[in-house]
């Protein structure tokens, strides 16, 4: 198979559906000779912050001279972003070759693997072939029954934070969700909790104790945010002072604190990570879709805050960056999200709202979402697609001199960026000061 054929095969209906459990992925990996065995992994779960944590830790480990495989989801623009080696996407021809290799093993199974299980097997096979030093492995959903949880002796298990999300699969309480995510903690292997929920901490601490795992907890009181602007942040954490972060968002200093804690644990476990690598890695880390600056005039940001905690974090960032000024918001959500609560969180900072229905069967109707905002006294308009919504939002934001925040599912990143580029093609860049095309951002 070539790359296009391999993507068509991976995305075929055969593998669709979410069926939590480890039996299928375990069988598939055994048929492949267990490529996951021997890989040294940092396993990362959590409701929010997983992707940013993985990006920062990958950057730090690379600066320390390690060969690093990174597995994350969902992808933002191209499928190959899911599997990276030293910050570079898996080459299309290698993805195709490995998919072709795995295909007969998957098809020979009586209970065939799911889509995510198939991709996870591809990830492990790729990293084994590349003989990577470390794998930064992000959980797809939950933890205990996630396909990535086949690893048995991680260097470190990380739970970034706990909030209510995917409740139909993970439970409808913080404690239940924490229990599922604590499933990645392995006997005798260290674990880190970077969240703030006391209820979640109790569950995670109990799980670590049962498995003889030493649990570390990020000390939020030791984090000092000295600067946090649209140009980046400067923080102190414990004895580490004047750390610069290029990733934007008021939540990124906390993600950085979690990374610093993880680095200290990995150092104690024998890894060589110089202080210079820690500082340089945090400063140069890149990650799409997390309060990413897309345009300078008007200021345009995209943030993948797709749940209550994510929307709250984005709004707190707006308050910090713009000190009482309102912003325009372009947003679309899935109908199974707590969208009324999300709208209530956004309303106090929203000047105008432009709603759109994401291209997904689960998407909430744009007009229904706009009506929720209007009921809260916010001027809101609905649009059939991203091109119309972006054009209207950009015109309004430029004329009113108001920043624009695109907020919602990470699946909206590609359509939003394409619509933004299309708008810029039709309008004067010299007037707008934007450079969003071809991955270039101001």
C-alpha cells in the first residue's frame, strides 16, 4: 500500500468504534513480536494538558540528546502528526510500509482491533524499528482500558489533571474518572499527579499505594508566574528561576511545572538531563492549537478548549492578557458537551460570538448554540461553515480593533486555519498584518 491507501485502510469501517479493553491490542502486539517490550516510556494521562506536557517533555529530552518518539492524539492537520520521531512526523512511506506489514496480522484476528488500537500498534512498531531512547506516550482516552496501557514498566506514569469529560465511558464523578486514569500506574514504577483536585488526588494516592508506586505531586504553591503576555511567559518553579515559555496560555506555566517535576523524577531514575536542556527545551517547545497566535492585526488565537476545564482556562488567559477588554469569539462544539455551561463561562469576556457547526456527526447546530449566547445577553450570529464565520469574525474584529479567539474542538483547527488563509488571500495582508498560511505564524 502507498500512503493514501494505508490511510484509507486505517480509516476503513472495519476498525471503527470505541471498545475499551486490552485483549485485542495485546493479541495484535503478540502476533507482531511485542514491539512495545523494551521501549522506555513516559506514559501520560489526564483530562487536559496532555498534549502540551508531551510537547514540552519531548523538547526537553531532545535538548538533552535523547532520541524521542512521541505518540499523541488527535492529530491537528495531518494524520502523521500522531507519531513523531524527534519532533518530525512519521514519513508517509514508512507509515504505509508498517501498515502493510501489520495488515495481515490484524485481519487474521477473530476479534479485530479498533482504529485506535491499530494506530497504537503502528506507533510501537515504528519506535522499535527506530530504536528510540524514550517514548512520550499519550493515552487516547481514560487510562486503565486504553490501548496504550499495555506497557508494563514505564519510566514514569503522569496524570496531568482530572475533570469531567468522556463521562459516558469513564464515569460521571471526579473520583470515577481519576480511578480510570490511575489505571496507568504500574507496580513499583513512579507516578506524578499534576492536577489540583483533592478528590482525584485521594483516588490516585490510594492506587499508587496499592501498587507500591511512589507518588509525586506537583507543588502549585511553588509556581510563580512573573510574566504572562501574548509574547510568552517567565516563571519560577521551586529552585528553577526565570524559565521562559514560548507556548501561550495561562495554563502553560502549570504544564511546565509538571514537566519540571517529571524531569526531576527521571533524573532520580538515572537519566541525564542537564539544567540547560530543561530551560532550552521549555523555551523552544512548539504545539499547535493551544492558544496559538495565528494573526497579529487583528490579534487572532486558536485554542482547543473543548470542555468545561479547557474553556475556563482559555477565558482566564483572556482576562490575564487583555485586562478587562472583551474579545470576539468564534466557536463550535459537539452536542454531547456541556455547551450551556461553556457558553456561560465565555459570556463575560465575549464582545460578539460567531458560532459554527463543526464537520462532525456529533456537532451541535450553530444556530442552537448562538441562541444559548443570546439568552445570556451576548450578541451572537450563526454560520453554516467556517469560511463564512471566519470572514464575518475577521471583518468585525479588524474594524472594532478587538482580538478574536477561536475556541473549541481541536478537530476545528484545520477548517479554521484553511478558512483564515482563504480570507487572507482575498484581503490585504498589509492591512491585516497576518501570516497564517503554510504553517507560518506571526
